[in-house]
C-alpha cells in the first residue's frame, strides 16, 4: 500500500463520518419530557454538549476543521460543504426518528389514546433541510477554504484563526438570555418540529 496516498483516501470517509457524529450528537442528547416536549439528558455535561453541538458556530468550526485537515484548497471547497450536508441530513433523520415533523390534528378529539398514527409532515422536514443545505453550500466552501489557508505561516494565515472565534462570539451573543431576539427552545412542545437548537434566535 502506498502510504502517501492512504491519508488522502481516508480523508473523505473520515470527514463525512465526523459530520454524521456532529449531526446526531445534539438530538441524541434529548429525550421525551413528561409534558410531551424534549429535555436534555446526561446532567450538566450532557446539557453543555447538547448546546455546543447544536450551536451554529460549532458547525462552522466543523467546516473550518475539514479545510484545515485537507490542506488543499480545491478539496476543502467541496469536502467542507459535503460534510455539513451529511451532518444536516443525520440531524433531521434523528429528529424524525424521535417523533418530530408530525402533522398534529387541528381537532383535539383526534389526538390521544387509540388515535391513528400521526402522519409525517414531509414538506416541513424537506423545507428545513433545504434551508440548511443551501447554507452549507454557501458558507461551507468559504469556511473550508479559510481552514485550508489558515495553515499558511504568513500573517493572513494567522488572521484566519480568528474566524471561528468571531463567529462563536456573534452566534452566542444572539443565543444568550437577555438579548431582544432570544427564545428558549430547549424544551420543544408537541406540534413543533423543534428544528431550531436551544436558545436560538427567535424566527422573524
């Protein structure tokens, strides 16, 4: 085996596998609550991991890290968004398996014990996935390319190291309680697809 080619051959499946792990980590750290919503598991540590894995800046860091590992800008441009798209698909598939995206009946009498299984709102799920896939296609190449060029020892390479921290600061400033557009989605209620991570900005 040519050892110089082995890392390149492993890079694509490794990056996509990490994308799957990042995608499923957030929703898998939740469970059904007594009131029918979702709550985090694993105590304080599980709650923190859930918040981090569901935050937008951590997904930006994933694309940046893929570019860093690629070293090649040409590969980073397509592998970073591909990793994000796989992560998005894994995220929503787990949400679907947990009972999300159900079309709840308008009549309360149609809901309860003995009622027919709730149909899946495929349109809502497809719409949410499409929005995040578009985001992955737009920002993934830029973040991947930034990660690849961050290895450059020149000053602009070092400046690129500040990109993810800057995104994290901007992201968390919108997620922290007390900001005008903050809402707590950590306990989703029945009838919602809970596609937004906890403490996410309130939609317009």
